[in-house]
C-alpha cells in the first residue's frame, strides 16, 4: 500500500527548506501561519514552484471568516492565477455562508478558476452544520482533498467527525486531518480511521526577534518555525502505519 501523504504548512523560505529536508511529500504554502495561514507572497510561490516538492498555495487574502463578496472572489481568482503561473501543483481554499454552510456558488467560481490544479477544501468545512452533506458537496464541486479538524479546535477532539467524513468519502476524496497533528499523536489518529494524508506544521517557537524590531512592533510573539526533525518523525510514523 502507498505510504500516507504528509503535508506540512509553511510560511517562509526557511520553512519550505525544512519541510523538504524532513521528507515531507507536499507543502501547504502560506503566509502568517499564526493567523491560520494567508495567501503566500509571489516570491515564495516562485521559490516553491522551482523546489523538488509539490506545493499547494493557501488562497485566503485576509484573516477572519470565509464569507466572501465579489471583491473577495476577484482577489482570490487573481491569487489562483498567480499560483498557476508560479508552477504550483494546487491551491487550498474555502468559502462559507453566514450560517456556516459551504457557499456553493462562490466555491464553484473558484474551483472553475483553478481548473485542473489540485484543490483542497480547507477548514471552512469545520464551520458547517452537517459534515456528511458538506463532504458530498466538496466531491460534487471537484475538490480532491478536504482538510479538517472534524469541526473541533483540534483533530484529536474531532476524531469522530473525521472518521465519519472518511467513511462518507469512500475513496472519492481524501480526508486529511489537521490542527494539532504531530508525531506524538499521529498513531492514535490513524488507529481511528485508515486515512490517506496528514497535515501538520511540525513547528517549534521561532527565534526571538531583535530587541529593536520587537520594540517597534515588527515581531509576532506567536511566530513559529518548521522543525525538520519533527517532519522526519511524522514521516516515519506514516511510513510505519502502512
């Protein structure tokens, strides 16, 4: 059987290099991971497009919710085009209605813009009132992967929903748990359902900013950096699981 795909979210060139060094199969390319991950800069997309690893770009131009207006959709379509031009394998996106249900009209528009690129529905799905319905909708829209914490703050807390989503998917779409996944709990997660992919940051506290930079507000106390050793440890568990 094929080994479980390990996707690592990164938000800078050093994180990309660390994911590669640790043996990741794919990266989710972002900026500002401490805010849940936003659209990466064009320069980082270009760097990833030349790297020896598959990359999917987060298409999320602002923090907050996933309720989109026409300007948001236009912005996201432009970011999808930039991802394609950079040579990235796919994109990661989502859109919600005010009540948490998937915004099917907006998603159809964005999926159409992505064309034949790989497409991950991100954790907007964790806001839905009905997971089973949302999985079927994602399949119908043309996504190949769903990133989910099982509608809970962490994948460990949402294991029941993750297992349900995997059962409903029945091989038609990949269910990829994320949020709090690492080498210390991956075996427990995989024991709950025979998943095909895991999503993790494999991060550790980043080096502290210089005192002058911190004094002027240029640093983020929540910033973290990717650990090649943690990526490698998670990769080893995924290999053993298969």
